[in-house]
């Protein structure tokens, strides 16, 4: 048994158990009034709590403003009950890259909660908060949702304001929700969605009443199965998708057929390049975004040490070396390399071109299907430490979630049962741009056929 | 793709990161392995394929040129060195 003492979904103060019954009642009527919300600590709050991105760089940082998503949930009557743990600057798939805390999977404390929104997913899974806010750049809401057995919704890029999300990769970052069921996801998304003058990439489109989309009816809906998602390398130990996850997809196809949907085969031929594209585009953007942590304006700085002497350049080099953790440095290095003179065309431009081909694959598939059904992850939650020493293995954990991110599409992960070890399985539904309604409708119809989403992880034993 | 030590040192310098000798060796191995995987992109024909940087078709989103800076007083709260209203930095030239 691993030592899990000191592990928590939250950074800083752990909230007291909230009034769950009243919150449940509000959510069931489709509002957030009085609902406790666990907020990933890369989303800034001006409520006296720190906004750290789980980095030493921002450990003491207090934001002078609220993120737009925070302002919106507070205006809707919700209460931020705590800031949750994450991989430093949202860089990771296990929450193990946090510089400030440890979070384990509520279903098995020897395993990771996924990441990077691992804290918000674990908080919702352990029922300390009915709603969590996260951010998803390449799967950081959907993957931890799958590992923790909850619902994780990433809307279309531009559907929700990014103002106040500490930036990682600006062409990919999007805020999303973690909830125990699809109806709550619809409620929370309805609150946070909409254009924002403070984010020029948020899009001015009407926000539908997402709860009205939950009709339970998927008759005539065409659901595409992209065959390439079952041919990937580097997933489960045998190289592909864990067998129980494949079985869950098969079962889901049957379930959705019984509900009246039609299952069609589609092809996304560039799927196998998605991780490569992602790990060029994302670090390139991150290396630019994280240039702002220079030890001059805010964050960790060697200049705070009274006796420190050195040049302006030394302030940059030393503050950044001390403030950033290994994964953040790795991505800054990778991105800087991909953007540097002589490599730009071969790496960054090439990646942006293949991104176009990945997007075209989806456009083509959506001529034959309204929605795509895939696994969320190739495996269920892996062991703590299992992939920590192998960055590439960790990156491949994102293989099913990055394509939708690269194309900016809305996607949801919903609970789809458990493997033999009792670990949750997640299924992903990917929709067309701006069509969160169909994603939510099908996810809800599927959810109604099972009771997986009401299963709770075992309560942790009190430390002796 | 094997990248050499000099390349790692150059990138660290461009990225303004002070790295120890041990760090450089670790990143040399890891970056080589990641870039080795990424080399698979070479097999994709991208002739005449335009690059994608923006996925929802937005072009030139403009805002009125107005100053809306209500929180200026709150912004320098976390500055390491300041004289109260301005940020102090070391000399830029020859410092």
C-alpha cells in the first residue's frame, strides 16, 4: 500500500463537507445557486486564495482579478469551495507534475487521478464538490474524468472565455466542466459559455439551453466509429487499447443502437500523427506564453532574496531555473527548439500543416456521422510513478483526446463501467464545432442505460 | 533524431533557462527521444497544405481603442522590486 498521507484533490485548505442535499436540489432544477465548485488552480480567483498553477513559480501568487468562468459561476450563485491540484501549468496527464501537492485516484490510492485537471476530477469523484472546473488543452478534462469515473466536458474552442486561465497553449486551451452526470455538465456549461470581450478568441454565438437537449432520444442519430482509434501503438501493454475498454465501446455501440442511433464506420487516417503534432504545437505556444515568467513582474524571482547580486540576464536565467519544474522546462525547451531558426519549417510549420489534415479528416467524417464514439484513453488509471521517468509514454496517454483538441471540437468523456481491477472506464463522444447539444444528448441517452455514474469510490480510511 | 549537447545548450540559452550539466544530459536524451518519435511527420505529404493556427475561422477580431484599466493600482502587488508605482529592473546595457 502506497503512502498516501497528505494527498488531497485540493491545494491549500481542504474544504469542509458542504451541504450536498441543497446543492443536489439546485442542480436537479438546472441552476448553480448554492452549489460548491472545485476550481482547478490554473483558473485565477481574486477571492483571497492563491492562484498557483501548481508551480513554485506562482506559489505565493494572488490574482487581482477573477477569471471570467469564475465570475460567471459566482454570479450564478455558486460558491468556489477550493482550488484543486494539477500538473504544473497543466502540463501532464497524471497530476504527478504538481510542485505543490499530491493527489491520488479516489478509486485506488496507488494510482494517478489523471491530469492535468486531476484535482477537480478527484474532488468530484470523491463527492467533495458536485461540480469542478478544469481546463483541457489536449485532454486535461476528459482524461482525468475517465480515470476518476466522472463526466468531463470540453466545449468547442471559443465557446467559453479563456480570460483568467493561466495560458499554456492558446490555440488549444479551453475551460471545461467535471460533474457526476451529464445533466450537471449541461447546467454548468450553460453558465460558463458565451462570448467575452476580454477573450478575442471567444465566439459570439447564442448559447442554447443545453438541458433542453437532454431528450433521451437519439433516434436516427448517426454515430461514427473511427477505426484508427483501435489500431494505435503505445497504449496498453500489448500495444493497443486495453481489452476491457474495447469491450466497453462494443457495449456502447449496442446500447446506442437500442436507443435508436445508427452506428457507421468512419476513417480518420491522420490519427496516428496527432500526438506528434500536439507535442510540437503545444510546446511552441507554451514556450512563448511562459516567457512572461521572467522574475521581473511577478512570480518567483531571485531578486526577492535581499542579498542577491547579478545582472538582468541572471535574473531571467536563475528565476526561471528555480521556479519551473522538470516537465515545464522540457516543454519550454522542446517548443523553443521547434521555433528556432533552421527548425521552424521542419517542425512547427510541418505540425501546423498536419493539423490541417487532422481537421479535414474530421470534416470528412462528419459528412457521414453526426457524432464520433471513441475510447477516452487507451488504458484505465495507471500506477503512481509508472510513467514519470518516460515523458514520451506519458504523452501517448493523450492519444485519443488530442485530435479533437487540435481540431477545436467539443468532446465529452462519460463513465462506461469498470475494468477487472475495479477502475473506471471512460468513453468519448466528439461532436461538430458548436454542437455541444448533440454531444450532451447522446452522452445523456447512453448514461440513462446504466447506473455507473451513481457509483461512488470507497471512502478513504482515516490515517492511523 | 539525436540532438547534441551544444544544441541543448543553445536552446536553453534562447529559453533563458540556467541548466546544470546533469540537466543538460537528461534533456539531451529526452528531447532526442521525443523528436525521434515526432520524425514520423516526415512521411506525411504536406505539399500545398496550408498551416492551421486558428480553428474556428476568426479573422481580425477588433476592439475599440479605449483605456479600461481599472485595476492598475492592484497590478504591481507582486513585483519583486518596485518604487511603489514603477517596476525596478537591473541595467539593460552592460549590467
